[in-house]
């Protein structure tokens, strides 16, 4: 028995029709753990000659990969009658062997019993992913709104953990539009819940202003056509403005504006809390901007103001100072006067 290298969906469908069970390993040449699963697959193919064992190069055949909801490698699916009945995620030869023993032998016995009967359409068997997880929509929506351009991927932009994610990061980087990433490998709840929320079964997924723009294939098609940057900018609308312009507009939105971590009711760091307290004692109305909700502004304002830390207090668009300066003014009783003088200037 040999392992078949699948080159098309037609070839895979033919295997499903000709064998009582098909075990398919989705792999990538850059993934070392896939080699361990290949060894296991070859051994299982010899031990189970009545079943078919196959390999699919995940990144070279994305249509097949997406059809079977594959968003990581190595990933194995067991198919009966063109229906997925079980899966194995990651490099886990013992688990694969156990599931093959369970499903393949059962399929072989069923095939033998049915060979003398009139063929009939296979009874659909629920796939491993049929039971959809509960989705915390509020949590997902909060995450989607945390950045204007957000890529859900495996790893991060500096260290992608799969080829699909790496290609999309490269395409986005080429546009020079700032974007943030979320590592789905660090949060299984979000990883599974977002699939249901977006009705999109694979990763990476790119969102612009909370709306799904697409997965790997769509993003790469846009990039190859030279349309990716323009499409993102159109989706961003006002946010596609030059970062400096956006910062200036933000600074002019309030006479007294504090860039901080969190908000006055829930400061997210001690420096921000102390600065808020000092401003409240001064008794002058002020607005705040939570830098934790916008990484682009957080990093851009440091360069714009040439001030590396937060919080930062602005009066009429001019930087008054950071935590130390504000607290010194507060302790000397000069803070309210300094702000009023700047407002009157």
C-alpha cells in the first residue's frame, strides 16, 4: 500500500468513492512536524490496505484545504462516503493510529457487508465540526473594534506560524497601511468562535473596521491585482488619511486632551491614574483617549510629539507634558494656572 499525493479535488473524490475510508494528511514543506505524520501515515497505509491514505499540500491546493476547514498543519481528516467523520490536529501519530483503528476497520466491515446488497446513497455522518461552539459576540466585536485593520492569524506579524499567514502579512506589509494582528493559537475560544461569527472556516482572516474583508486567497488575489491597498483605504474611509493629519484632527477635538491607558473611570496604569487625579483636582473639564484601543495612534503620537511615554497631556493641541511634569505642577499648585494660561494664549 502506498500514500497517494493528491493533485486535485477530482482525484480525492475518486478515492472517496473507491475506498470505504480515506485518511488525508494536509501538510506543508516548511512544517517539520508534518514529516512525523508522514512516517505514521506510511506505516498505517501498510497496516490497512483496504483503506486509502493520501497527502494534500495545503498551501498549493487552497480550494481543497478550505473545503475541509483546514487552518493548520499537520491536519488529518478521515472520510467515509465523501463525509468527514473525524479529524486529528497537530503532530499526534498515536491519536491518528487510534482513530484509524476505530473508523477504518469499521468502514471495511461495513463495506464487506454491503457488497452483496443493492448500493444506496451513504447516510450523512456529522462532521467533527458540526457542533458549533457558543459564540461570545460581545467579546469578538470588542476585539474587532480594537484596531482599524486587524488580521487574525497564526503567530504574529514578526513570527507567522503558518505559510498562509506569512503570505498575507507580506501582502499587507507591502501596502504600508498599519495593521494589528491577533494570534489565534493563543486563544482557542476566539479561534473557534470567530469561525462561526464570520461564517468563514479558515485562517487567516482580515477585518477592516470590524468587517471581514476576506481570507488568504482573496487577500492574495487583491494583492496580485494591485487592488489590496485601495480596497482597504476605501473601507477605512476617513481613517485612510495620513496618520499625521489624523493625529492633528484628534488633538484639535478638545481643548484639554489626555492620552492615557484606559479611561478616567478605569485607568489601566498607575501613571495614568495619578494624572487623572491631578486633573480632577484642578477642576477643569478634559477629555481622554485610550491608547490601548488604537495601536497606530499610540505609536504615531510618540513620534509626532517626540515624547516616548504615556500619559501625555495636550492643551489646545500643544503638549504640556507627561506624568512627571503634570504631577510636579500639581504638587506646586501650578497645574490649573498653567492650563488656563495656555487656553488663554
